[in-house]
């Protein structure tokens, strides 16, 4: 049985070149990868709930049940993604949420899933 082949000329009328640039996509993926681990999400919530919105690495190991070295690795990934800042105080590292990082991440998600404006009504997002 042969099916007829039809080509919809309107299908490929406009190229998809308005997407996220490669460098920005890499940055966004790094943030999403950091947030893709339940331990790192838990660490972020512990820091946010900490006194003055910060936490010492020594106070983060017991709640997640991991060694200090493993927690430090998770915190490095969160810092590399720009989600937390690190401050050395004596022998201990203190972490705080980066101002606006979580809001910026939420805004990125909204921008990625927002439909593009239609050609019939420029500037109107549906």
C-alpha cells in the first residue's frame, strides 16, 4: 500500500532561528543540571532557611546525610551554576543564595515556554 505524499508549503515557510543562543543555552543547562539533583535542591532550601539566609558547610552535612567532601562537591556545582555564593571564614566555608538567582531561573523557564508572538498581532503573546 502506497500513501500519497503531500508537501505543505507553509510548513517550512519561516526558519526557527530565534531560539536561545548556544552560549546562553549552555549557561541555562548548567543551572538546570544543578537543580536536577534532589540533594542540591535540599541544600538550597537549607541555606534559604538558615539564619541570615546562609549556612556553614559544617551545618549542611548532617541534614542530607552525606560526608563533608560530598556536600562540598554539590556546593561547588551550585556555585558554578551561579546559584550560591561562597565565603571562607577561617577554616569553614559559608554559603548564601545568590541575590536574584532563583528569580532569574524562574524567569528563564517562563521565557523558554512562552509562545512566540503571532504574525497577525505583533507584540501580543498568547
